[in-house]
C-alpha cells in the first residue's frame, strides 16, 4: 500500500519572531565578520598530513613476494598485472621465470585489497596520494619503479597541517611536524 | 599654457559635467569595484573561506576585480540569431544610463551655483528616474527569446509592482515631514544631528529594504537567482554586455544609497558647504560618498548572512509587512510635522 499523502501544517511565525530571527542571523554574521574562523587549506603551500594506514600509493617489497598472483586476481579494477621476469634460483643456480606484480595507476582505485590479501605482506601503502603524472604512460609502473616509494613533491614545498574537530571552535586547522608526531 | 589649465578646470567645475561624469559615473564605478571586492571578501570571511587571494596576495586579492573587469571587456560579445537585435543591444545600455541619470537630481551642495538642475522638485524627479530602469530589464528578458530570460523578466515585473510603492512612499515620508520636494531643503531640515534616520527610523528601514528589493540584493536576489533561472533576464548576454547588466544593478544601488544618504543620513552634514569649489562642492560630495559607501557595505554584508527568499515570500513580505510599515512611517512623519518636531 503506498503511503498516504499527509498535509503538513507549518505554524506561521509572527512578525516579531521573524524580526528576531533576522536580527539573530545578522548578529551571527557580524560576530564571524570580526572573528573569522577560516579553515581554508591553501593547498600548494599547505597540505594535509595523512596518518599511517591511509590507503595511498602502493609499494612492492620484491624479496617477500612469492608470486602467488593473489593481488592481481583480487584487484577489482584490473590495475594489478603480473609480469614474467627471468631470475636465477639461489639454491640450484638455474635460470627460471618468476612472476611479479606491477600496477597501473590510471586504473587503480586505491581500495587496498591487494595489500590486504598479500600472504607475505610484500605490498604496503604510503600515506599520501596527491602526485601528478605528466602523461598516461608515466602512471604505469614497471617492476623497478614499483619497488620505490614515489616522490612526494608537495611535502618538499608545503607545510603539513591537520584538521581536528574542536568542541568549541568546530573544525580547526593545526600545524603538525613534518616527521612523526603532532605539534600544538 | 596657464590659460589651458584654467579652461580645463573651468570645464571640470561645470556642474553638469562634474555631477554626471565624475560624480555620476567615475566615482560610483570606483565605489562599485571596491564594493564588489568587499562583498566577496566579506562573504568569504563570514563563511570561513578566504575569498579572492591569488591575484595579489599582498593586498588581499584587491586586483581580482580589475582582472575580472579586463576579462569581461575582452570577451567576445555573442548575439544569438534568435534575439530581437535592436532591443537586445539597446535595453541594457538604456538601463545603465537610466540608473546613473538620477544623480542629476541629487544635490551635493547647497550653493545654487553648483546645481545642475533647479532643485525645486528634485526628490520627485530622482524617484521617477530611478524607477524607470527596471522596465528595460524586462525588455532585455523579452528580447532575449529565452525561457530563463523571460521568467527572470517576469519576476522582475512582479518585484517592481511590490517594491516600487514601498520605496517611493518611504522616501516621500521625508516630504511629509518637511513639506517640500526640494532635497536641499530636506537636508537643511536635518541640521544639528536631527537626521531623519533618528526622527523616522521606520521610514529608513522600509526604504532600506525597498532598495534591497529593487536592486536584487540578498535576500531578495530573485530575478537573477542563479540556481533557478541561470542569470534571469541576462542569461543570453555575454562579455561586456553582461558586465554592463551586472554593473547597472550595483550602480543603481549606489545611486539609491546616495539618495538615502541625502534624505535620511543628513546629506553633507556635519560639514557645512563653504566658499569656492573645494569647500563648496568637492568636500560635501566626498562626505556624501563616504556615507553612501558605508551604506553599500551594509547592503553587501547581507550577502554573507542571508539565503534567498522565494518570489512569493518576497512579495508577501512586501505587501503584508513592509507596506503597512511604510504607511505607518508616512503617518509618523506627518505627526512629527504636525507637532513641530522637525
């Protein structure tokens, strides 16, 4: 049964309560005009320092990789691909083919499934994701570049900040240290 | 050589030129550019943003408006094939001229030598000229042959019907108090801090809201509300023509502010016009412009606070609340005149 239409009745406000409401609104405006609580992030000069565990760019630790291909299989965006690399077996000294993952950041949605599924923790996140590539080809990593942490140019040029919710002031921007903990 | 300089000074001092070109066009344009910057900065300040910044960070983005002006000036003016060309081009220009023209009827001094027109019926003349320009906004909307433009023009028409009587009646409350249409006499009646804003605050309030309604300032920015009718009657305009349209509303608000200053805020008082061009004409005009600029700043502050009323809400406010208040203000003026307070 479809819901019945209900006639909503809004009690009309009197003239004086309307005037009072207008005056209150203007008073709040004046208060903010003389005491502005700006929270704009001036981006290239400041950047938000993200916490550890943030799902940013992904880095491979090649020594831990056991070539199980779980990351490539679970990837919902098909960004992760396995490439075949000839390696020398350390025990027998024979030449053989081993598979390693590479990632295409044009497709990656930063879901972090590959990091979660990896049985040997060979993949990890870095806590930043604002990196600009100049071309589409640059965003496709090969095995060498997948093992390095990508360069974070914003951190070199800007100052790290973090937003916290203050009980009195609301959203507040605070300066933090570049490395490690917070600075009040 | 000195003859040339004297001749140029004589031409500048000539009241029609000084009042129409310098006080009527250049000075309000400068004030409007400052006010646009102030409006954006104030809205940003109240809404916890920064506002224009990156064009000139040292002077808080002060050159942003100049950059916008240059952009509007050099943008291509597109005239669509479907519009009524003559009306489409002429309507905003006439609206701009008509919104500046009332300045001829506003006295900036009480020395009769500097009046561009005889000031006997100046209040009536200024109000009549001020209320002409919205007609051409409707013409612009109609000529654009666009549904948003026509809806915007019709909204403007609705608003004219509701605000015009309020604005005119509340200005005429000053006439009820002094018994004259002469703006110079109205200013003279306000000597010794007997400003009409103190004697009749109700009339000032209704005139203030009437000006907000007529120049589509917040919270009555209904005729060109962006979320509903793109840019109202100015939807089809581009480049400099759009800039003219937007500037005309601000210039009209500036002229209204000058009128409010003369009628309610004591005109050139506390300064008394003296002898010569500088003390007799320049200094009083500067005083009036400073007061009008403060009024403009209050007008633009509302942008930061208010949302937008619906059309029916605005008309309801105009007819059910403001119109009775205006009549009461008019009666208050008559009573004050009867008991000789003025």
